[in-house]
């Protein structure tokens, strides 16, 4: 039950893209077509889960025992960059069809702030390993959901009339704003669910 | 068309020609996240400018020794080093700002503007031009952050740098300081920026 509340919180209430403003560059950049958006979303979900687990181990079994927590940023980004390379090589060898669909998005993911953001958030919130894992998975699902819905909306732009000045990124941002407003409606759901489980 | 590259040109292009994030749609996350208040926006802008300026200089000066295959990883490590410096300095001297910016200080590492400039400019150009480019883009970014945070703070909270500047009966438009307001504010500003050249061309 605890994890259901966590899931609703991470996917809907505190959606990583629309409420926490993480990972907005790919959100704007690769959301013009449904397939690319789905590919990007899946790649993010995949890497985010692995990256959060590995950085959690690095933080608790390497940085803290050595008292070099201030190097967190450098170590995390290097770990994530290395991980993305590894994932790319493994997928290429082991699961070629998956590599073909996710391949082009993987290099972009190193500089996706959602990945590093979730890894750092787990440390700052002092989450345990299982909680971090679930938090990463649900955040990734939230990312996937938001980018797929957004791509669906954006595909409609092609057949609708948009004033010249608003075209492209501008209207995309306004649309994202309206989507964020819709997601804003979920605020409070997690609280009431929590209260419900308490009783 | 080959244009002569001069320091002043590389410096000033960051203010209009490729002003981030309007002309160069990169670095959106800090642009949306830390522009609730002018203080946060300015702090973020200055921190980013610092990192951009120094990483451009370092990358430009060692570009010939970095192997091509691992260049992106090398850039990220160089950038991360400066981000850690900023993090430690802010923690020591500007603690309240450090608390407010929170997770977005380590996230300067993955600000695509910095890596983008490293890849597109510093890795191909001499040191003095890269320094001018870094400083110009950084200040342009700071300017945009300042503009958006000023609009959001004045409309959303009725204050500017924490001082009340609206009339007494002004009801703060709280929508502006929430997440949806950030997206819509940036989108409309971008539309206005698009409108300017159209109007100028129309007048000619």
C-alpha cells in the first residue's frame, strides 16, 4: 500500500517533468513524433532505474565510508556516463531489436537532468535502497506517461491552425503549461490516500 | 559566407542572435525551476556563467590532447569539476541561496547549454574566442533568467527581490509561481521574441 501511494505521488502528483521541472530538454526536443517519444521515455525509464541503484551503492559504500561526499556530483555523472555506454554495448550484443529502437536516444540520456536529478534526490531524501528503486521506477513511468501524452497532443498541431509567432517550441511550452495545470489537479490525492490507509 | 571572428562578435551574439533559451532552446530545466524569485534566478545565472566561462577556457586550451572518442566524457568531467567548485563556494558563502536552489546546483553539470557550447564552440576555436563566447552566452542566459524571474515574481507574488512593489490591494496571481505558470510564461515570451523580427521585416 505504501508503494501505491509512492507510485501515485511520483507519477501524477509530483510528476518529474511537469511538477519538478526535470528533463525538459528531451521533453521539448524529441516529442514531435509518437514513436520517438515512446522510445525516449522507455530509454529514460530503463537507464533511470539502473543509474539510481548504482549511484545509491556508490554513495553508501564508497563516498560515505571514504568521507568524500563533496565529490558526489563528479562521481555520479561519471558513473551515469559509463553506465549509459555499458547499456548501449550490452543492448547492441544481446537484444538487437531493443537496441535498434532505443539506440539513438541512449547517448542523449547522459545529459538528461532527470537521471542525475532522481539519483541526487534519492540521496538528499535519505531513501533506503528499495525506496530508491521504486522511486526511480515510478519517476521513469511518470516521465514516459507525460512525454507520450505530450507527443499525442503535439501530433495534432500539424493539422491545426497556429499563429506564426506561436509556432513550434512556443506553442509546445504553452501546451506543456496546460498539461501541468491538468496534473496540478492531482495535488492532494496522495495525502487523502495516505489518510485512508492509516484508518 | 565566411565571417571574421572577433572577440566582441562572439561576446555579443549571446545577447540576441543565439540568446539562450529563446534562440537556442536548451537549458530549459533551470529556466523553469529556479525562476520563482529574482534572487534565485540571478544566483543560478551567475553560477552557470562561472561554470560556462571556465569550462570553455579549459576545454579550448586542452582540445588538442583530448582523444576524439572520449571527448564528451572528458568535457563532462571538466564541467563537473567547476560545478563542484561552485557548489562548495555557495555552501560556504551564500548558504540561504544554496538551500533555495537545492538540487539544481549539481544539475548545472547536465545543463545542455554548457555541454553544447563545449562541443559546438570551445572544441573548435582558440582560447580568447571561447572565453568571450562562454561569458556572452552565460550573461545572456543570466539576462533571460532575470527577465522571466522578474515577470513571475512581480505577477505571482507582487514583490521584486523580496520588496513589495505592487499597490496595496494587489492580489498576487499565484498561478505564475506554480509549475504551469512557468511553462506558459516562457512560451508566451518566446512567441513575443518571434514576433519582433516579423514586425521589423514588415516595416521595411
